[in-house]
């Protein structure tokens, strides 16, 4: 690069689920979610009326949950804080280039089409598609990337980050949160429950969704990092937020809390598939499951915070961007992850 060279224009697009910003947004947000074929795998003629029905039926309960957080989801402000922190790190790591971080939500604002238009207007040379889901699932990462690929019309070479279940900074940020929360437990015996958002079991058993094995990979790495500092910890993996009549991955987080009680332990619950706070952490974990723990005499009941904009996590995201641009290192986040997730090298990163 010469002094006059303005460098590459790099757009980084952060993907997340999105959440309703007020009470009126709850129903259309739920409709968008249940109308996604990655969530309900039926043809559109059946799926769309079903999505209308479920979003109507679920609206009041969901609104009540969002009211407990002031009316809407904090997911977007949390994601903006992550985007700003990443932008700051990238301006250093990619000095000489012009990097800009964008946010594309799957089911609520800023929606993918709006962000795609902003990215096209930025006229990037390179686009890095970076899901805020450390573990790949057809229901999250694949759904977001598919919609992006169908929507984006503009310049730039696209590179997708499929997943980062055991990226160093992500694991370090999680391990710090676990250690700090274990400190609050003091000498009281506790089990660390790594709680991931569930998905229907058939997605894993029949369709080969790699989510469960990547969740296990993350848990094994976090446990190793915590144990290296403090010695053995009692721990288990569990799955929260079940929706609908199908069998979901188990054990469920409520079952795991009850089991800890029967074993004479309190719990430290760790959100292991979420990177920010939202309805599933602030309401489900902090209120609903806390009440269950209280009713069953499970004490203490403590919850580790989501990683948010903790510096090691932001460094992990920045490293994923740099790796994607460089195409260097072991198992880079390659185009195979985007075009054919079954060929993704990260699927083989299973915990020993
Ligand atoms: C790892 C992340 C997530 C996976 C996997 C996932 C799968 C999944 N989710 C539903 C249904 C709902 N999810 C809802 C909220 C929600 N889900 C995630 C993340 C994952 N979902 C987040 C971050 C949030 C919170 C958004 C916010 O507003 O704060 C909801 C809405 C809340 C509710 O009514 O319970 C639903 C519904 C399914 C069916 C599914 C896999 C098939
Ligand atoms: Fe969800
Ligand atoms: Fe991959």
C-alpha cells in the first residue's frame, strides 16, 4: 500500500436474531420467526397460516415477558455496543483499510434488506459475514446467511464466518464470567449448568445440524479453562426455551436445576450459546428458572452474565474477521461453511 492508497473498504455484517423494540412489535416479530422455513420446515402454504396462528396465540404471554424488561428486547442495544467495540478494534487491526461494522437482524429491525442496502451503498471491496452465534445451527446461522445471500445485491467479495465454538477470546470471556460467578458462591457446593437455547432433536438426529456438538465443544473448552485455574468443577450441559410439541434437545434446564437440587447442590447457570442479554436470559433464566430453583430449595441460584462486549470476546470477533480476510491459519472460516455447511471443517471440532 502506498501513502495515497486508501486501502480496502471492508464491511463486517453482524448477524443476530433481533428482538421486538416495543409491545406492538412482539406479534410481527413472532410471525417473522415462525414463518421462517428454518424454524418450521413446512411449505409456505401451510407454514404462513400456522405462523399467523402461533404468533397470535403467543402474543400476550410474550408481551408480558418483554414488559418485564421495560417493554422490548435489549438485544439491539447490546448488539450495537458489540458493533462499536468491534469497530474500534478493527480500526487498529485493519489500520490502512476502511472497515465498517453493520448489524443485520433476522426477525426484527434492522432487517436484512435494510442493512444489505446500506452495505451496498458503502461499496465494499470485501464483506465479512459474521454471525453472533458461536455455534452453527441451521435455525440461526444458516437461516441468516441464506437470507443475506438471497438479498444482497452490490459489490464486494463475501466471506462467511460459520462459527467459532472454541475461539480463544470467546472461551476466555466465558471462563472469566464463570469464575466470577463461582466466586459469589463461595464455599457452597454448586453445579455449573451450561444452558444453551434448545432446538428440536430431529434437526440433529435426522438432518445433521452441528449445533449440539459445537455447544459441547464450547462447554469442554470453557470447563478446561476454568479448571486450569481452580481445579475440578461439577458441571452439566442443558437446553432451555423449548417451544412447541416436538421433542427438543435435553436435558432441559429446569430438569437440570431440579437434578442439582436432588444432588444437594446449588447452581451457577451459564448462557453458553447467547452472547448478549435478552428475554431468554433476563426473564427465563433470571426470573422463571430462579423461581423454580427457589421453590425446589436449590440454593444458591446464580447466573453468569452473557459475554456482551467483554474485550476478549470482541478480540475473538476481530480475529475471525482477520482470518476470514486472510484465509490463513487452521480451518479458516471458508466459503464451504456458507455454501454447504455439511462440508464445514468446524463440524469436526468436536470435544474429545
Ligand atoms: C443460539 C441461539 C438460538 C437458537 C438456536 C434459537 C432457536 C429457536 N428459537 C425458537 C423460538 C423462539 N426464540 C425466541 C427468542 C430468542 N431466540 C434466540 C436465540 C436462538 N433461538 C434469542 C437471542 C432470542 C431472544 C430475542 C429477544 O427478543 O430478546 C422466541 C421469542 C421469545 C418467546 O416467545 O419465547 C421464540 C418464539 C425456535 C422455535 C428455535 C428453533 C427451532
Ligand atoms: Fe430462539
Ligand atoms: Fe465452518
